[in-house]
């Protein structure tokens, strides 16, 4: 079963940096931004991660937590996180379970060859575990600001409803 906007996320579980185990239960009660990126230490992914890092305090202030997700292993993630001084955890989806669940695995053409890769995508999940919004096939420039604007509007709506 894949994720669908306005529906509760299907069950999943994955390891993250910082010794965390991320699953549906761990995310309940939090507004969550999950950004999927192709690979640690590549130019676009580095830029995107640095932009989430630079805006991280604004996400937290708005009431959200951020997680990066790729198929890299925890060792790679630890190095990437340390090198970029990322204040949030990175999820190691080495078996592509989350990637398939969120439908971000795509066929791409790289150097003239067909390869299976991750389509850069971001998901906003509400504290009730429901997928609120998704951005697929995004370009890095301006994306983090757009997500932050949506998070602020969503969290403001939550506090107004409380």
C-alpha cells in the first residue's frame, strides 16, 4: 500500500542516525517533514540538506521535525550528517521499503543508461499520522522555503483549531 494525501500512513519502520528507530508510532503527535533525496555527498543532495539545515530552527519554531531519507547506510549518513553539521536525523532506507511506500523509486536515464533512482520528493505528515501534502520531482532551488511556508500555515491551523 502506498501513501495517499489525506490518508493515514501505512505501517513502516527504519533505522536513523542517532540510534533512532523511526516508525509510525514514533512520529505520532509530531508534525513531520520527510525529504527523500538520491544520495549522500552528491551536489544536489548536499545543497538541499544544507538548505533544510539552514532553515531548521524555523521548522522547529513552527512546530515541525525534519528527517532526511535515502538508500545510503547509517555509516554514510553519519559522515554526511557530521560533515554538513545537520541538526536533524537521517533515515537509512537501505532496503528501499520507505522509498517504495512513498513511491519515490523511479527509472531514470543517467549517462545514457537506465537506472533505478530516487525522485527528490518531500512529504508533510500531520501529528495524527495523516499525509497532509506532498512535493514530487522537485527542483532544489526555492523548495525548502516553499515547504517551510506550508508547514507554518499547517501548524498555525492546528494551533487555531486547538
